[in-house]
C-alpha cells in the first residue's frame, strides 16, 4: 500500500474461526492459536513509504486540503465517517478514537459533528454493519460466522440478535 508494492503477511493467527474471508483479504490462511499474531517478513517491514519523499507531499497536499474543505458540513463529515467505518470494520478498528484519528480530528470533534447531525457513533456504526451484513447475506457461500466476523462482531450470537433486530428475520429466513 504505502510502499507501492504489495505486502502479504507471512503468518496470521488468532483465537477466532476466521474462515476463508481472511485468506481472501490478507492473502494467507489463518491458523488457530490462543493469541493474535500478524507476522511480516523483515524485508517487507523495511521498505520505505512513498510519503517518505517530501517532494511527493508537494503534490499531495492540495488534494488533502480540498478533501478536508469538502467535509466541513456535518452531513458530508458523517458520510466520510461512514466510509471510514466501512474500511475500519474489515481491519477490526471499530473504536471511536481509531475512527477520529483516521479522519484527522479529535474524539470530541467527531462527537460534536455527530451531535450536530443528530446521531451517535454507535448508531452510525450499527447502520454500516447492518448495510454490510445485508449485502453479505446475498452471498450464500458465506456462513453466519463469516458474516459476523466481516461486519465486526466477535460473537456470532450477538450478530444473529442484531441481524434479527435489523431485518425482523434470522439470516436463514432472510436468505430463504
């Protein structure tokens, strides 16, 4: 990504049943262990980031400023936050401080934008999870466990309750 070259972990491990989706995303099959592990080759970790070149910043900065200016109103900021949530869910980063950091604002500023838009971080997160779950439910090859993981749930039972609350049906009924 930031290096200009694809970087694939040499090993992924954790206590969850990740299924095939993790292999599709990261390019390596996950193994089952009691602790999480994401291992890279030393050479991959030593690759310089493209942003290391300050002359590149000269070209990137105007676009960053334009994007920042475009999210000055509450609705467009909330839309940007939703897009950030979509990306963060796959990476397991569903924490308000993580999202605020990715948006380049403080947690308090994020909360202020949300309050001005008459919503909360929890509501927005659940809306994104709901949309993703309904989209993933269209793929009959994905199991309930895989969908739960893909939308940011660590417990399948919590996901199944949420899915039923969102749709009024179990996943099996919804697919039926």
